[in-house]
C-alpha cells in the first residue's frame, strides 16, 4: 500500500536512487519497484556517480543499452511477461514486479509515452528491448539487479563523460477515476481505501466528517454540532476499536457525553491523504485494535512543491452561502539543500449556525419508552458553528543516501458549542486544542535484509469546557455551573523491519518470501478537573471527574508477518500478533440510596487492576486468475484492550439531582473479535477506448465479537429507604460498562468501482451491512452483596408488599449508546474533463438507508432511528493557468433535510450550500 510519503525512502520498500549526471545539484526521480511494484517519486540529491567514458562519437542506442560501468549483466533467467500497452511508467512498474529488477529513471520520460506490449516467456533483457523498441529510449545495467532508462538524444560528450540533462517526471503512479485513487489499491489482496487530496479538495467541506461520505464500509457517528470525528469501520467504532492516527500518532481521546465518546480533531485542509486499512492488522498500529487503522497523513514538502521546485507554496481561499463564512489555508515548502527541506502550513475556518434542508423534513425517531418524532422544525441546528485554527511544521533531514529523519508538529484549536438533545436546552461551550509531535527514522540500505522504520510520537488533546448553570421556570438555579478541563496524553513508539528473499525453483518458476516484523508501545494518561461556579443548586466536581476519569493505560504489541509469492500468480500470507495491556488505579462506587455512603464522602473504595495478553493469528491467500482479476481471502483474530474510561468510570451523572451513579467494573474483560472476508480485485486497461481504465474491488466480510463492551443500566446494591419501615425501590438504576455474554455479529458487502476515460469518468460505492448488537450481560458488576430485591421495583410496608414488578436487568433493552452504520449506502460520482481537461464538471450522489435493529436501550434518548435520505452534490473546477484554479461547488443541491446517519446525532445536516474557491500555486 502507499507509503506514509514522509520522505524519499518510502516506508519499508526498497527504492533505487541513481543519477547519471555530473552537472552539480541536479535532481531526478526514482522509480522503486522492488516487492510491491510501486513507483516512489523522490528528488535525488547525491554525489554524481562516475560513468564509463565513451569514444568521441555519439554512442548508438544499442551501445548505451549495453554499457555497464560495473561490467554487470542481467540474469538470463526467463520470466512470464504479460504487459499490455500502457503509459511507460506503469509498464516499467509491471516489468520490475515480474522480474525483480529495480528501475531507475536517468533522464526524462516524455509525457504520454506508451510502452510496446510484451507477452510470453523471455529474459529481462529481451523484455526491456521490446518494451522500449518504439519509445526512442534505451536502458543500461547499473548492477545485476538494477537498470537505468535513459534518453540517448540527451547524451553529450563533454570531456568524453556520459552526462544527461536534469528532468522532471510528472507522474509517479497511475491514479484514476473520480478521486484519483492509486492503482495499488486494486492490486492489494484485502480491503483498503485511499482518500486522496484530489477527493478532499474538489468540494470544500464544512466538517471533517464529510471526507468519508463516499467511502465503502466507513461512516462517521458523531453529532453535527461536534467537529470531532468518530470513525466507524464495518460497524465498529470508539474506544480504540479503530486506530485513528495523524501521521502515525494515535488519537485516543475520550470524553463522556450524550452521544459518542471517542473523537479525533483534524483539519482537512492540512491532509494530504487518508488511508483506511480494514483487513491487515498484523502490522504496527494494530495493537489494541479490532476493526481497522485510519491513517491521516498531513502535508509534507513533496505535497507542496513540484519535483523541480526549490521553494514555493499553495493557497486556497473559500467562501460560500448558508453561513459558510470563510475557509483558507496556505502551505509553503523549501528544499534548503540536498540534505534538508522544510514545510509549513496554516489554516483558518469560520462557519456559522447553518440552515438545514427543507425537502423531506423528517429526521428521526427517538428510541425510548415514549417514541418521539423529530423533524427540522423541532430539531434546531443552533450551535453548529465552528471556529478552527490549525497549522503544521515539518522538517526532513536526509542523513545519508539511505537514511532520513522526519520531524513534524501538527496542531489545531477549535471552538464550538454543543447541546445535550434536540431541544438545545442545555449547552456546553468547548475549546479543544490538539498537539501532535512525531519523529521518524527510515533506514533503507541496498540490502534485502534491512528496510527499517522507527519512530516516536506524543499527542495531547485538551478540551476546556464551560457548562452554564441550569435554571428552573421560576429562575432559580437547579444545577451549578461547571468549568471543566479534560486532558489526554498519548506517548508511543514503534520499530519495524522488512526482509526479502528470492528463490529460483526452476528455469521458469520463481518465488519470493517477504518478512515483516516489529514492536510497538503506547501509553495513555488521562486527567480531568472540574470547578463549580458557586451559584447554588446541585452539582459536585466528582460527577464530572468520574464520568471521564483520570487514569493510565499501557498497551504493547509485536507482530511477525510472512508473505510468500509464487511466480507473481499465487500469494500466501500468515501473521501473528502478541498484545498486552495493563490498567491500574483506585476507583470507588457510590451507594446513592444510603445517606451514609454518598460520593461526597468518598464512596466505597474499589481497586482496578486489569491486565491481559494474548496471541492473534491471521492468514490470507490470493491468486491472480487472469491478468486483471485477483481473488483474495483473509482471516484474523484480534484482542481489543479496554480504555481508561471503560475501566475507571465512576461518580454520578451530572444534572438536576439525577441520582444516577456510574459503577466501575473491576472484572471487565477485553473484546475478542474474529473477521473473515473474501473478495476480488479487477483492473483492466483499454476497455472501451485506448488509454482508459476500469478498476473495481468487491469484498464480503463477517465479524463476530465476544465480550463486546458497552454501557448498560445496572442495579444498585441496596434499595432506597424513605423512612423507617418503608422501602421504596422505584429508582435503583445505575450505569456501568459491561461485557455482553452473547456474541455480536456484523456482516456486510462492500464494492468500489471506478472507470476513467480521460475526458469522462464514473465511479461509485456500495455498502450493505447487517448488524446485530443486541445481547445479554451480567448486571451485577460490583464485588459486593446485593439486596435480594435490588433488581425489582417494589414497595413494602412492614411485611406487606404493596407492589412488585421485575426490572429485567441484564437484557438487550438495557444497553446504552450503541450506534449502527447504515444498512445500505450507495454513492455515485461522475463527470467530464473538457478543454484539454482544464475544465472539470462533476456530480456526486448518496443514498442512505438505516438499520432495522439498533439493539439499544428503550430508555435511551441518545440513540435514534433516522430516516432514509438522498443527497446530491455538484462540483467543478477550471484551471485558468498553471498557477490558478477556480472551483465552484453546490453541496446538497436538492436541499434535503436529514441527519448523517448512524443514529447518534441531534442536529440536522446543512441545507443547500454554494461554495467558491480560489486555489493558487506560487
């Protein structure tokens, strides 16, 4: 899959960097195609290497092709080549993948240059000669496993030295379709998604969540009033089930509210690419994770500067209707020397309380004991404003030809207000600051045994929240105001390496073994503080501090994964993870109904000491049935470690004397998940016309989760005593994090299709999911003696029962806060590129249908059944010149009223919004 793009050496793939110039401070672009067959585009700043001198006569193409400074020659071994006519850069990647020979570009590849088709058994020498026969280019051997492609017309004979002109290769890999998705997505034997910068930029977004709208199997579950992201991958979200990271640094922030608890704050203007890995967790980033890895890579020098630029920048300025007041960003970069470059970016966004759509005004129905229909007229979108300032600084140091150090800082400050329900009666004013610091080292020598990546990171998320006092109808204070500070620090590090081995089984059969292995560790430290305003009414600091508790969590893991490839036709993969976590701390529980043991008095002490380790295997296989069709199947198990919040929650629910305590569960177990998937990749060129391309990926998955962790109603240990001789047990509920005793099942089908013919394109996705999140659980979470009637409602006077009813704790209708991704979601994206592709006109459409089964508490007002909806967007761009582009987009063209759907939101989505953007290079 694509590398992190930080520097010139990529991730763990070997990249050959060669230059045939002695002209001083010249740059070239290297195509590295070892193993995965990717092209890695990178500037080269190395000392020019001496090349064998020639006679004073201009050498012929044949002479150049056969010249070799080291007298090395390519192996005479034959390979089964099947490479159709295509852009030469892509043909060279295919050649490298089949032959195992690295290809370096020494000179230029003219735009639009096509390769000649090659087919059949032949040596690498024969294949190169045929492939380049109509190109006017030649090749030469640099060593036994590396060749250089050159342009003979650029050869000079100054002092009889062989010299080539500096050149720029304008594309490093083929990226097609509506969103420019790179080709390797459709050759990866598993479910992976790449959200490109092209996709994120073509229609400006109000919220970061919108960049995931057209992704199969991925949804965002948080409320529209909160700019943070809660990423749901294949029905799983929150609490580390999905590792969402920025440049590899985990974003683990949790805060208890009505709605989702896990959130990631990021500015899309700073993003270069987002990759969603849904299949392969046998890698660093998989520790404590069960559903996927979402890597948000931010801008770096190579994203800002063209390959031939020493300095420059990019800027975007947007303004629109419907309170889209302003969005602007500037990014600059400089290649200070061949061994050092710098980049920086800053972004500012100001959007106001938008107007919701008016067409089909029904939004959702609250799922509780008295179902409530909610439409745009009863669910006001107040407090949907955002004020966000973000920035980054990056530095890349190229220590040697095969080592680099990448340093980075990404930060943001976001101000917003959110309410507790659709009526907006209670508001919380928030200012969230995020700081992420990363340091990475890449060592990639010319060795099959070493391709090493290591790094450390630190992330701090701070939310300063002010909760105004609450008043009753007569104006008296019922709940005091709170001034809260939530902080989570995450410190982590990782090391990984790749080794590869080639085997020649016979004259026409070759095989390859790749080994990847590494270790990782991260630590979460949470701290929460609260101060009351002293205005009177109910309220205590412990209510806030216990809901989002302080604590420390340590998670570590290691992995080894092997990939065996037979003749580029069959691939077998196997992996093994080892993970361990520990959680220790002092908690307490509050027996609210006993005046001698209220939380104000410190509660009943409860020691939390949780730790566990385990092994998680994974296997996979793929077969290239025919050129362009690849079948794959994968299986994995994973252990998901509980978070600080899940393990240490305590205190009491904030409110008007709500009397709803939170209980810690000292016996909480980790989740154990099992995922199976089968799928197929399609990749065809020249389908309907010369130069077009069809790409598609289809997968079916089934996940089962044991010990699923969620919030539930549980009984208090003792009944409520109102006076001597009378016991009233009518309000005995508490809340606790529990393990479900029944497995959770999630299965679905995903499809992604893309067709690109240059002048026009069409693509789309299909997501079909069936989610069963209902389940029984043990409600007696405290290690204490419970009253025999703790789980029933009754009133007793002396020996006479006045009333009696079973509360039925421990069943599915007592669960809280479970969100289900849409049952069906279809997206379509198509358009035209006119006037030599300077003008782009496109449309996107989404059709969303909710789940039938939510498996959530009937008494929960935070989960709702949303209604189906459809959204149409228009986007366009016109490249005025090479330095200025004008973009115009209309989001929600039909002014549809809807809530973005996983059933966990109150605020409707924005109505019709037109946005004008100027994008410039300098």
